[in-house]
C-alpha cells in the first residue's frame, strides 16, 4: 500500500491523495465511515494512470460520483475511492455540441447546454448525478435518455487504433471483470480484497438450475470472444480467440446434454409452480400488440394454452388482485402440482443425501493439547 500511495502522490499530487477520508463528507445522507484511500484526479490522464497503479497493486477501486443517495457503512470502504465530481467537471460548448468530463453534474450540463442554445438534455436538469454515472446506467427522465444525446465517449475513441484494440484484448484476458462489469463500476473482490476469480462461481445444489446457469455463462463468454476477434490482426491471437470461443460452444452442448439426462427438468428446481398463473400473458404493451409463440398456442415447457389477458387491470380487479383465479388451458391442478412437488422433493433429497459422504467433514482439525 505504501508504494502505491507514493506512486499515486507522484501522479496526482499529495493534496489529491487522502488517507482515512470520512465518507460522510461526500454523500448526500451525510453518513459513512472512512475510505482507506481517497483520490481526486484532475483529468482523464490522471484517472487512467491512478487506476493502473491501483490495479497493479491489487487495491479495490470504488468510483464515486456526486454521492447522491449513497449509503456507506460506518466501517467505511476498504481500498481506494476515486471521486470524479469536483475536479473532473469541466463543461465546454462549441456551438453544436457540449463536451463534458465524467464528474460534471447533470444539472450543470443541462444548464450549460441551455445557455448555448443546445436542446436534448432538458430531461437531466433534475437528476442528482454526474455525467459518468448517467452514461454508464443510461439515466433518463420525462421521456429522455442519455443514449439519445451522447454522441461519443473516450471508449469509442480508444477503439480507433491498433494499439488500443490490442490493449483491450489484453485487459480482457488478464482482468475478467473487464468483460463483465459496466465501465466505471468498482472492481469485484472478496472480503479480503482479493481480485475477482473463479471462487465467485456459485452453485445452488440443484443441477437443473446450475446447468442452465452454466449454459448462460457459456453464452456470455462466447459473445465476449466474438466481440474481441475483429479487434486484432495478429493471426495467432485471432486463432487463440477462435479456439476459446469454440470451446464455449462445446461446453454449452455438454451442459445441455447433461440437463437432458435429468427428467423432469422443467420448471427448474423442484416446485412445479401454480397452474393458476403459469400460462397467463398480460398484454402490457402501450403500442401495437405483438403475437407469437410466447403468448399464443401452447407454452414450450408446460405445454399449456396461453391465456391472453387483453386488459390486465380489469382482470386484476375482477379477481381481487388475482386471488380468485381458476386454472384454464391446462391439465394441471393445484392438487396434482402439490403431489408432484412432494414426490420430486423427496427424490432430489434422496439423490443429494446419497451423494454426500457420510464421514465427518471439516475444514481443519483442532489439535489436541
């Protein structure tokens, strides 16, 4: 930590690196314990270098905006808090566009745009946040959204050169969170501050759920590699990416085949769900209705006839909040579902118990004195 602080002071200046900074001074609720490190970069170059130093020293990073509606525990935040609002809040116009740094307040940006006679950002005048956070989460109000007004971001600019593309691929390989988290989000760590790793893989103890989760993970990994392939001209890197992408499809098929060996495997897990609601489609569309196999004919898993509710509000009122609904378009009954739940729960419990070693399992053995 000391070496990292020394390097950070060299990049940001000692006045921009604070230790044990009370977070209550930086949140709208005025609560929160100290941040182990509190950094206030002045520009994008300083921010990028500070993040590189923190990652190199495996220090968790939390990006702080304006602190609106942010709750910080009394114990504070371990690692580094990087505040964008304040110093990184420049706003400029050239007559046709507004240029804003990530820490600029949305309200200030809307006012600046109005002064310059630029339209489109009026919806943001009452949103208590900063430009960086608004772009990341596509903030919006009164029918307007950031995606409708943002013309360009540094990420797009970065993607224009070969060196930048290769750096993107390098980050994807060496920092898995790069492909998972949104830009500006804090680094994923465990309770000890260790970087994201395979220990975060979770299981539910039900294979019909875990296998589907695995299949979804393979899909996300596949599209990640697919997006990286066009970014490199190096034939060896490209071949490596193609190999990794292909293996995700291989794994998907293996998980899918394993799922099919479990019968029944739908609905996922044990409980078979209520026949009163399982085939109801509520038409919540505000525009043209869309009909298809998702709301007409038979459902794919339970093979029930879809019940198209044209006026959801009327149906809810007629049935006292759906309390008094009778199953329609299905052969399942609440009694048959109850029996199926009991039967399947017993089967799965027996399978789990049979696969659990009978010996005493513990993490460590206490030494006898």
